[in-house]
């Protein structure tokens, strides 16, 4: 909660609207701990931002790692290496 308050009072927040269930193998979904942690983080940040009169902006995940935040250029040849 303290981290959420800190971010909400000092920053504008934007995060990917990630669907964790789609990223994790079905056999690993049984525990759902990864779902809970990300969901809690997103909910805490959203609550704190609204409390401070701000909005948490959720963006679609495609190309967020490839898109330049300043100019919007999408680098197609970006690899994991």
C-alpha cells in the first residue's frame, strides 16, 4: 500500500493491461499466485490513483517493448538477445 501511495502522489502511471493467464502455461495456472500478485498490484495502483484524483492508464500490450515512448517508432527487428 505504501508503494502505491508513493507512486500515486508523485507520478502519472501507465501500465500494460496484461492478461497473465494467457502468458502462463496451463499446468502452472493451478496455483494462480502469479495472477493474484499482478491483479493486486493493478488494483492497488488503480485505487491509490483514483484516491489522488488521477487515473491509471492501461495500454494494450502489443508492441509496447518495441515502440519508442518519445516518437512512436516501432522497431520490428527487436530480438530477445
